[in-house]
C-alpha cells in the first residue's frame, strides 16, 4: 500500500464484458515488465494526441495534483492500425492481459483509477461540459476505433514521470510479436522470454496479420487448384 497521505481514490473496474486488455508497445518495456514483475505508468506529456494530454493536464491542475500518470490499453481486436501506430517496427510487441486478473492486482492501491475511455463529438461538449472526474478518460470521437481502456495514477505529494506497480505475471495471457519481426529473431526473443523467471508458461507467438498462409490458401479459387 502506498504511504501517501491523500485519501484512497475508488478503483473503478468498469464493465467486465471484455476479458482481455491489449497493450501495444516495444520489446524493452516488455522485458522490464517480465524481469521486474512491475507495470510502469508514464507521464502523458509525450502523447501524440495533444488534446488528450491537455485534458489530463487540466485535470491535474484542477485537482491540485503533483503527478498524473497513465497507461493505455485496447479492448478491441488486433488491427493493422494498432500495430503500425503503437508498435511499428521490428521490435513492436503486443501484451495480452487477463483484464480481471490485472485489475485485481492493482485493486486497493492508493491513487489508482481505471475506466473505459469515453469518445465524444465536439457538438456534445458544446452542449454539456464534461465532469472534471471524466477528463482523464475522455477522447475525441474520431479515435473511437481504438476502444481504449486506461489506468491512471494520481499523487498529491510527489512530482514524477514514471511509477512502477507490482503485478502478477500470471495476468499475462499471451505475448505477440509484430508481423515484421524476422522469424529467426522471433525464435531468439521467444527463448529469451521463456528464460525469465516465472515466464516459462507464457504463450509467445508471432502475428500472421500481414502474411497468413491459410488466408492465402483460401483465396485460391477452385478453378485454379
């Protein structure tokens, strides 16, 4: 339990209709997570969506907080967009978490909140200003296909750019390597992951999103076989 003096903020699990949370990232953060058994929440200052990071800054200021950190996931299925935007390149990976297990690991931690992101149109905000507590989970409507779920941490006492939280690696259901990773490199990375303490049973695969043999086979017409 965190020693900070401000009151515990309710932990919002949200709707459990989605059983998985997917985190698209790169290989170094994955290795840090597996080796340290910690989930790292980050400052939103470097986010591409400046509207998004601005709302978190407004929330931080209005709530008189020293830090607001976040980590973003998707509840949506695998898409080319997710790979290219959030983990493009040969070191990109996707971590699939069991949602209930991950959130139960963090349940009761002072300063933690989690919730599905709400997508709104400009005309909706013109008609009714958002509640201050919704600002960390509010995003513009054109981003709705991301189906984002967000975990945030807030602290009234200390200013920080990152913070680690203990998690159980059993909350990880699968690790997926990006479609551009060479097969030889995939094999080496898979062996590296399996050698980390407590990770031998984690499923490690390589997505076939852009090169699927079954898809290619089924696309051959009867007249060509």
